[in-house]
C-alpha cells in the first residue's frame, strides 16, 4: 500500500511550471538586521544611562557644593613640572562672634589686622596617592613678608589675607601651592562636632594655665570646643609652640583617618555628608571646584594614615627681634627640605630631617 505525498504549495518564487526558478530568498538578511538593530538600541541605551549618571553626579555636586565659600585670585598658575597636589592649610585666630569661613560664614573671612594665621602647614598629596605629608611652619617664624619687610610669618594673613599668605609661603619655600583651605575657630569646632568628635591619646598629664584646663593621661574623646583647646595649648607643654604644632598634626591625622575611610568615601550618602560638612566650615580657593573636590576625595578613598607623615620646617630655635619672641628660620636646611618636598622624595626627607613622631610627651 503506497501513500502519496502531496507536493508543497507553489510560491511565487518557484515560478510557473516549465520556467526557470527565480532568485533565492534572502534567508539571512532579516535576522542580521534584527541583530544590528538590537545592538544599536543597546548601545544607545548604554550611552543614555552614562549621560544620565554624569548629569546626576553634576547635579549632586552642584546641590551640595555649589554654595561653597571661595577665595578668589589667591592661587597662581601651576608650573608644568609640579608634582602631586600641594595645599596651604591656614587656621585663623579671628576673634569673631560669628563664623567667618565656609558657606556657614556670617562675616568676611578677612578683615585687615583682625586675625593672624594660628596654624600654617604645607600639605602634599603625591601623584600616585601613596604618600601624604605635611610641613608645619611655626607661626612666630621670622621672615620677609612681600611689601612689609621682616615680620612673623603669621602676620602675612593679617596684612593681606589669604592672597598675601600664599605669596609669602611660595616665595619662602619655592613650593607652588595648588589649593588653599582656611578655617577659623568657629568653623573648626563645627567641623569637629559634625564628624562626631575625635579620639586622641595624651600620655602625660598636663595643665593649660591660660585656659585653666587639665589634660589627664589617657584616651580622650574630644568634641569641637575640647578639640580647639587641645590644639591651642602652649602653656604647660615642655616645648611650648613646637609641642602645640605636634598636637595640630596629631589632630589632623585623626580627622583624616576618620574622613578617608572607604566606608565613608564610597557611599554616596556618607560622601555627601562629608563634603557638605567640609564646605560648610572651610573656605577654599576658586580653583578647587566641586568636581575637583570630588575627584580628590575619591582618589584618596581608603588611604591608610600610617603613610601620612608630618615635619616641622628646620629652624634654629627661638630668639628675639626687638621686643618680640621669634622662631629663627634655618634657611639652608629648610631649602634642602623644600627641594625634597617638591621632588616627592619622602625617604630622604625622613632620613635627613626626621619625622615628627606623635608618641612623644604631648600627642
């Protein structure tokens, strides 16, 4: 028994019986077009998502940092051979009833003769972000201030504000300053409080006779007002202002460890809070825009503060200039240090000048 198989229905492409078949149907053309179309849509969607992310990031930075308090015309163009990033950190002793630095400021940061620089430090971040080191310049260091002759270095800010302070330090050191950060006493207190305070260890009981405060041996958790007393003490410390510099450096190390922890920098909400706290209390130069600030914070995420070191510029101890007690600047040795500073040669800096260890009598 045989079964007949019905022929397939004839299509137009098969032609009429007895004629030559037409060209073969483009079997692969439509799937190829579909694949190309899907790839194009995917790439367009990816580009749109990337642009949206950039816009959201810019909006985020503008909302948080757009009102930052900026100091204009203080920073000079960066030399082509400059390495890393160098900040000039200034703490002013402005005795004002209201805050004068940061976007929370209610008064001008600079008023001629109303304040001096209570803290002055060049703070360097290496190109590869492997090292951070600071060099403190004692506020009583006797030097030339452009246009004003010989005076203590802290008078530069009193004479001409941040711009003259930057010019003075650049001419003194030969180090180009990329950025500037200025904080007054009120801003310092507020910044410390918003960070939840700072822990320090005091290995030996000391008494601040000016402020009538005793610091007992052991660990202390400092709020803003306590931290201000801690970094401001001179009386009762064996080496006076030199020991006070150690305290300032120790405090900065603790603040840095707290703010640069990966858990803070890599989480948008925490990063937002950190940046907002900073710009609320600290005034910066007009070159340190929100994007630069974000990039710098991100590049330092998780930085281990064991690679953060501090020095004090070489000096010949204290002396007298008329009726003033001064710190005598050691020009020859200081020039050697500043060259190593610019060259990012930390190993030689440490070997020749010795890191200021924080385990001494006043840390």
